[in-house]
């Protein structure tokens, strides 16, 4: 949990300090997923996809989050 928390804050800082990039949005999504903040993770992945709709890792990450959400329901 600590690692995900650290990764989340690192990604947030990168968004502010370095500007928004596809990799930054994806990393933010990964960190949020690790914290269990699944809806926010999907939002970050979607923002990455908006920058490059053909980028496969975000699509795969969204599918993973959706599988986890389905299990919770």
C-alpha cells in the first residue's frame, strides 16, 4: 500500500511540475488502482487514451479495472 501511495503522489507531482503526458496519466492510473481508487484510475487511463487512442496499455489497464469492479458487484 505504501508503494502505491508513493507512486500516486509522484505521478501527481509530475502532472503539476512537468505537464501532462500519456505516460504520466497511465502511471497515475496504476497508482490509483493500487490504492483501490478504481474509478479515478479509469479516468486517468481515459485521459491517456485521449492523447493517443491507439495506445494499448491503457486499454488493457481499463479492462483489468473493469474485471475487478465486476467481481465487487
